[in-house]
C-alpha cells in the first residue's frame, strides 16, 4: 500500500494574541448603555464642580453679611443640585450594571464555545484548571473593569481637569501648587503600573496551580485517604496557597503604595494652599469664601486622583486577565472538520489505517507505520501491554488527534475530509474512564441519541447488561445520577456508558477497556449481547485481557507503538511472539490465582 504523507490540514499554531479591540466587540449589544452611563456621570460631575462656587458665595455674601435669606436660598439651590446629581449617579449605576453583567455573560459564553472547538492537544496545553479560571475569574475581572469604565473613567479625569480649571479661575497664582503636584502623581502611577502588570499575570498563574491541586484532591479524595496521604496533600496544598499568597502580597505591596503616595502629595498641596492662601487673604487678593472653595476643589481633585489610582489597579488586573482570555480566543484548534460530508465508497473497508505515524508535541513516535484494513461488520480486538498505543490508535479514529504521517480512513474517506460531527456521529465511543453527568439514568443514556424513545433506551441498557440493576432501583430509569456518577459503582458506570454508546446505533462501536470493572461472567455476557446486537456494526474492543478479544474476527497486537501482529486468535498463537507472551503471562497469572 502506498505511503500517504499528507499532514494535518490545520497546523493548530496559536497566532499572536489579538488586540484588545476584539473584546470590545462583545460590548456592541450595550452601546447605548456605554454612552448613556458616562453622559449621566458627566452631568453629575458638572453639578459637583459647581457646588464649591456656590459655597463661596454663601460665605462671602451670606455668612459675612448675616443675610439669612440668601443663605437659605442658596442652600436650597445646592440641595437641588445634589438631588439631581444623585439621580444621575443612580441612572449611571443602573446602566453600568446591565452593560457589565451582560458583557461578562457574552464573553464567558464565547470563551466556553471556543474551548468546545479545541482538540485534545489544545486542552492538554492549557490544562483544565487554567481554562476554568479563565472562564470564571478572568472574565469576572473584565466584567468589573467594564463597570468601572462606564462609571468612573469619564468622571474622575473630568473632576481632575475641571477642578484645576475652576481653581485657575479663582486664583491662577495659587493654582501653581496643583499644577506642580499632578505630574508627580502621574509619575507614580506610571511606575506602579509598569511593575504590577507582570505581577498580576503571575498571580493568575499561581491561582491556576492552586486550582489544579484543589481539583486533584477533591476528585482523588478516596485514593488519598486509602493511601493515608492526607497529610502530604495538605502540605502540597499549603505550598500552593503560600505561593499564591506571596505573589499576591508582592503585587499588593506595590499597589498599596499608590494611595499613601497620593495622599502625601495632595495633603502637601493643601498645606501649601492654606499657607499661601492665608497670605493672599491678608493682602486682599482673595476672600475667605474663595479660599474655602479652592480647598474644596483641591479635595475634589484629591478624591478623583485616588479613584484614578484605584482604576489603575483595576485596569492593570483586567489587562492581565484580558491577555489570558484573548490567548484562549486567539488559539485556533489544530483539528477542524470539512464543510461538507464527503462521498463514501461502498466497497471500501469500514476502517483503514494507512502507514500511520503519530507523536505528541513532536516527540518520539507513539505509533509507527500502522497499516491495516478492517472490513465492515467485523469485530476487532486491540491488545497490547500498557503504553503500547492502544487508546492512541483509537483516538486517531475519532480525530481526537491527527496523524503526523499517513492517513486514517472511514468508508474509504480520510477522516480529515469529514465534518467533525458527521465523523463522530458514526462512532459510538466508550472511553476508559466512565464519565456520567448529573441528571437521570435515562438522560445519561440519551446522551448518545437525544431523540431515542423509551424502548430504545431499555434495549440499549439490556444489551449493556445494565437493565438488571436499573430496574431494581425504586425510580428505575428516572433514578438520579449524581455528578460524575458518584452514586454508582465502577462496573455500573461502565455499563451505563456502554448503553449510552449503543443507543445511537453507530456504524463503529469502540469499547476502550470499558469492561475492566466487570466480573468475568458479566463481561462474557456483555460481549455476547454486543455481538448479537451489532451484526452490521464494526466493533473495536480494546483490552489487556486475552479473554476479551479472543473471539474477535481480527485481533491487532500492538507493541511499543508498532503493529506486532494482526489475525485471529489461532493465527496469532502460531505467528506472533508478542501475542504468545501475553497469553502465557495471563495463563500463569490465572494458574497462580487458582
């Protein structure tokens, strides 16, 4: 058979992270909110800037002259301005909440949908804990940043600039103190921001590591207790927590420097204003009301600058989180399906491996020069030692990974020429690890075919040898399934996953070491029932037990990623040394057990 050297159609290399404008696209449904919010906040800021001038007039024209009527009149005007400003602030808060929560929901859904397109290679590269943190923690940071963007990004700079302008209109000489103080503040912000951006990314990475340890401990709690390793895992978790704490403290110390530095600069400015302002009042250049108004503007500028300092911290965190989210969105899956279903050959083998080579991440070959054709309706056993490449070979059939060289064909068509849904719709996959989902037993079986009726569900359960224990349950097929199937034994979970694959009546059924938790009698009954129910189905049985594959029409023997033999049980006993050794070792094990 001619060697096929076509590589994967999609390289899967991650492009450079896209610009932040890609995230702003998700704000489009909330454009009105993003416009209205700042407008109302700007109106509040304008009204707030007007208050110190009114206060100065109250002091100079009302308090100084004892005019109570003027004081009450201007007090009413100020109360009205404050009320209008409050209403503007509430409207801004409302629209900011809608926009930020909506943005977070849209981004979270987009990231999740994109993750669902990843091949196993991308999932392995990112890791489950990191992806969980990116969908939750990082998107939350972005969501909070959007709220602050709408509420404060316009208001704070406007109050700073407006306060400076109003102070200049009162007395330009005294305003020089403010003009000197602001550049110092900007310098501090710039220095802090340059340092903290990298540190915030480090904190997120440490959080990924912490999540990994936590996830392993929660999912493996039974094993940990069985081996009395609770103390070791507590130390491991404490070490991960300490690393995260130390990284967070480092960035916290630097970020905490902002507010004291701001207070120091601006309080020094106020002290200078009071000192030189007193001199100006004695000289008759300013009134007492103008000095108080001037100090009020300085306080407004101070508070605005503190807000700006906190915004810098917020947006620094958001920038680090945006990079992590964009890294996911910018990663193109290495495996993509064709647009249209191909024309299949009716006379072609059901499955064909044509000079297949495969390796993970360009390392050593896991599979080397696998060439074999499987006729339609055949039962195929795949056997070999641990790490021989059995599950890897089957994974290539469903395109969990792509071959490095060669081709895998289904019905005469390269699997890379199928739409992914069409290809995987032909295959009923029962993985090594039985995974169930919260819901009912019937719902879990219908994962294989959502439109399956009750009779199809019962028939699949009966073939999988699951009907007996299901029907003993008080609620039968409506019995609840806890997360991960925690309320079922290992053998029961395996039988339910087999039923889930059988209910879809696939062209190709793959049992990947999926009966390892079953006793020999149940395993034998299962194999007989599957064989009787799948006469038109091509069945792959991956196992390390000779008894599980010896009745197969064809047995593939893998040894260190190579095809050591292919044939029936009797043929391999005569021609394949690897298979002979597997049989002898299992016979010795059975004799020793006996």
